[in-house]
């Protein structure tokens, strides 16, 4: 059997800012997968991405990208990484043509033809200043740049936030096309779990600087469930199964971490499949 | 790295357009000036100053050439301010993009310094063209003298830019005006310290002349000739100094950028 290669590996990575700490974060992203990196705002997603890109220095732990440690060769490794942020980052006076001129002198594998093809595909003007672009256009421009140097890994930090559902859907289709190539991998950070449910194979859930859940998305969805019962019946349910609970005037709801076991133990109770968003909310509330 | 220099020059494009207008203006005014100094009112005024014994002949000529020196300094002083690149990058959030590019941090810093040399080159070439035109029209100053002044001015501009880059990285994008101010302050402090003895002597003479009338003291503007002569003859000192400041500030900037990741 062929061994699964990990494109990104984090081992006990720590970064302490004083008021916020990324605490011993460990997870990996297998080659050819789409990994959804979820968590509420301020959970540590951007810090983790910045550490992977070596934009900020870690205090402890090990980070490997494409099997190599980032310490000495982060710049060379970035040749194969495309990055998309929630904000454009290019100067407003620049046109797509200017960006092409700049990038072809930066990336060894920059493909101008591919870049202009993407501009055409995304209906982006090449001679218009990008300061006049809408938010959707700016994100598409970033994606065109990220994809035009034959990157094998795409790292995106909240690329779909603030976009309307139509543009979001368009972008998800672009990402789907990208991962058709089997050596292409995506790490996509988002708090919009609906997008990730459509796209992700793997999910890493971070909360308050700690990894709460990590694994195959379908397995996580299969494992978790929302148990619905009367408030007084909740006491019967084993606490080891319950992640957290929510009370309302209609009764009680609890996220269970083993849906099958719960269904066997409590056949009279209703257990529904949980969405990623619900899993995220219940896990966050667990400690609140 | 070349791409980052291209980006820096794009950031300074607006400033370079202003620079082009300034160069055209300086060229026009300085041609008018040298023609007037040869055939017009300035020539008459100079003759009168000599006739009235206000200034000796050689001093009148030096005074005339000093105005040309100032004209030559203007284009180089205006060619580009590196703090504007930090300002533009800060507004766009480009530092975040730069962090994802396959360019090591020290090369990102180096690209800023190479942009200085690109501007240095632009300023010098433009000034040489102006100097060639003016030297052909006047005998107040030779082309060789002009050349010395141009290199001196470009060196001073490079020292300012190197200091500005270092302070911009040290202080971050929110304190660019302070970075500019500190760069100018350091530059002036250096000039003052290097000429402390002369400055004290001039101040003493001025103080003496204000307390009692002393035509010899009040008419002494020889320190101006010293500055002019230094710029013309000792340009290599400024050039070496500029190189030393650029190299040392580059290393300091690398250390600062490594410590304060995300500034450049």
C-alpha cells in the first residue's frame, strides 16, 4: 500500500503573544486533500497560517512543508505555495498587467499565459487599476496570482468571507478544479463551515489556540450527532458521550461524540446528524 | 528580488513624474540664470558689486556658481523618498503578500537598498545631462566641478534613504513621519559634528559682528565657499561615507526585520 504523504505537518507548535497563546498545535494535511481549518474569529487560524509560511517565528515545535523543515528553506518552499488572504494586499494603483510584470520577476515558475487565461476566465480586466475592483474581483485576482506559478499547495485565509453566495460558489468551483490534479493540496481557513462542508476532505478545528478536533470530515460528521430530549431525560445520558448541551423552552439538545453508541444506549431518544457548524458551536460552548 | 525593485519603483512612479516636471523646471530656470549671468541683469549686478567693492571678483563668481550648485542639488533631493514606499506598502498591506513570496527576508530588505541605487542612477544621469548643458553655457563652473557636486548630492541622498529605510523598519508603518524626521536629524547631526569647529567659529564671528560693527566679519562668507569646495573636490569622501552607511544600515535593517517580522 502506498504511504500517505503529508504536505503540511505541525508538531507541538507554540507561539505565545502574552494575551494569546497558540498552544502545542499538531496536525497534518495529506497530499491531494482539501483541509478545512475552522474556528471562530481569534481562535488562532491566521497565526497558524503565518507560522506555516514562516511569516512569524514560532516559540517551539516543528513545522514541515513538503516534508522539509521550514527553518532554513522557507523562501524556496514558497515557490510551490500559492497564498490567498481575506484582503488583497496589492497596491490599488496596480493593474493586473503590473502584477504580472512584478511576479514574473519573482517566481521562477511564473506563467504569464496562465495568468492572463485566469483573468479571462474570471472576467477580470488586465488594464484597470485593482483599487477599483469589487471585493469578489479582488479575491479572484489573488486566486489568479496564487495559481499562476504552478503552486502545489494553496493556503487560503478566509477567502470567502464577505462575499455573496454566487461569488462564493464560483470560488468553490475554482478550488474544486484546482484539486483535480492529484498532487494539489488546499489548506482553507474559514469560519463559514457551509463552504467547507461542500469542499473539504479533512477538517482541523481550532479554538482558543488549541486543536479541538482533527480528522476526516465525513468521519467527524458520521461520528457526531445532535441528541434531542426532554430536559429531565438528559441526566440519563452518559457524560462521556456529551460534548456540550443547549437548553431551550422546548427541551434539551446535546452534541454527542459517538452517534452510534448513543443510538444503541438510548433508542428512545432522537439523534440527528450534526452539521460542521453545530459541531463547532457545541465544542466552543463546551468550555464557555 | 528584481520584481520587488520593480514594485518599489512603481510605488515611486507618482514621485518620479513630479521629478520629471522639476527637472524640466530646474533646467529652464538654470539656463535663464546662466544666460542672465553672462549677458543680462545678473551680470550687471555682479559688475556693480565688484565696482562698489562689496565683494571681490572671485567671490562674486563663486557666489554665482553657488546658485547653480543649489539647482543641481534639487533634482537629486527630489528623486525619491524611500519612506513613501513603506507608506504605500503599509496602505496596501503588501508586507503580508511579501511574506508569502519566495524571496528571503534579507533579500526583501536588500531590494529596498537596490532601489536607492536605481534612484541614485536616475538622479545622477539626469543631473549629468543638465550639467553638460549648463557647463557649455557658462564659465562660472566647469563640468568636472558639476560632476563632483552631483556625486556629492547623490551620496547625501543615499545616506538619507539608507537611514530612512532603517528607521522605517525599526519603527514600523505607523511611524513613517518619525522615521523620516530621525533620518534627517541623524544626517544633520552628522554634518554638524563633522564641522563643529567651523560652525563655532562662524557663530563667534556673527556674535562679534552683531555687538560691534566689523565690516571684515560681517562680509565673511568664506564658510560657504568651504562647503561648495568640499562638495566639488571631496565628493569621494561622501561617496565612501554613503557606501558605509548603506552597508551598515542594511545589516541593522536585516536584524530589525528578522526581529519584527511582517514589517517588510
